[in-house]
């Protein structure tokens, strides 16, 4: 936690540099990315199922609102 405190009040880099000293932390980060990818896949599947059953919800313009009325 102490190593993160320095970043709280600093501008973060757009991309962090790789450091072999942080290899253990990268494993935790990779696990989190995998968890998020799983959640994204589930949400994508739910969205696609909903849109398949109610295609007017996929419209990107105001026609979806007009069809719903």
C-alpha cells in the first residue's frame, strides 16, 4: 500500500513501464483483467439476448423512443 501512496497526489503516466520488481503485482493485475473480461462477456451476452428479443432497443436514434410509444 505504501508504494501506491506516492501516486495519490501525482499525475499518473498514460502507460506504466514494466518492472521485474513488480512481477507479483502483475499477476494480481492479470487476474483482475481476466475477472473483468468474464463480467464483460456475461454482460455482452445479456445485452445481445435482450436486443435479440426487443430489436427496437438496438436503434441508435430517436426511432426507438417513437416505436416504444
